[in-house]
C-alpha cells in the first residue's frame, strides 16, 4: 500500500485498503472482472471521471478525499461500522482456516488408522 496521499492514485489505494482491506475485495464490490479495472487510476494514468466517482462512492469510498485530498467528517457510528466489518472479515478468515485445518486432520486420521 502506498503511504503517500499526494496523488489521486495514492489516495484511491489508501481508501481501498481502508474500506476493503484488499484490492481483490474492492474489485468484487465494484463488479469488475479483475484488479486491472483499478490499475489506470492507481498509477495515475487515467483521471477519475464522473462515472468512476459514482462507482467509487457507491461502494463506500470517500470520493471527496480521493479527488481533492480532503476527508469528509466521519461520524463515530461510521467508524464503529467499519471496525466491525474488519473484525467480521478477520473472524471469517480465521474460521475458514480452522475448517480447512480440521478437514485436513480428519483426512489424515482416516488414512492413517482405522477406527476400532
């Protein structure tokens, strides 16, 4: 992630990671087929036009910040919601990993010895 918010592309990347945590999740949210959708904007090759602004706003990105470098005032409830979703995503990832580990363990046990 770019730690530099001096360009629209840098601020876009910062917003994507703030809201979604990854480019992959943002790509899915916007309905694009691949992360290449964001590449021209992230590299500052393309300017962010009205169509892109509307799409970015629709998925929860702060377009005013991305385009102008000024953040909207954030209500405390919004911050709580963002933090809750980050925690949900983290728990979901850990649960999926535990299920995968459990399934591997069961498969190893079945192949390693028979039950009595």
